C-alpha cells in the first residue's frame, strides 16, 4: 500500500528541515503559510509567510549552535487536509539540554503546507530552554 500524499509531503518537510535545505522547504510551503510556536519565549509566536518561517528555522539552528535534531517518529493523516507529525526534539543551548516529544498539526491545501501548529510535551521546560 502506498503512503498518503500528505504523509509523504510531511516526511519530505522533516527531511529537508533536518538537512537545512531551506530552498526546497520554500517549495513545500504556501507563500502565506503560518507556523505557530507555543510558549512565551523569544522564538514562540506566529510566523507568517515563507520568509518569516525560514528565518525562525535559521534562528533555531543559530540558538542551538547546530545541535538541534528532530527525529520524525510517526505521521498520521485524515485524508481531508490534516496531518499530525510526532517527533523527538533534542538540542543544547547555553549549557542546557532539552529532549522531548512534540507534534505538529499540518494543514495542507493541494500540495502545499498552509499552516503548522506545534504542540510540545512541557511548555514550562520549553520556555526555560529557549528563554
């Protein structure tokens, strides 16, 4: 059985993100896509548009001095434009380390990601790590 196209799209997104291939990432995102990051730290909030999203991804790498890793664990789809990716996130920053499970709820229209809503295991831990 072949994988649903939305699962394939999300897997590709994780792959290009992990490799730092932001040119390909742009081709996966709608021009007006929004990535919502939970918490109350400098890298939380709503990032609207490809440029804002790509810049936030760049900042994640800079803030963690390249130690950030995201390991995709599973992708679930509903066949109606939603996919949920469960992943493990690890990184080091300013003498601190984080290792937690999170997920992103994707909204997909056609063959483009239009919205990314992150959910994390422990918001307080995330705020402390990024703060």
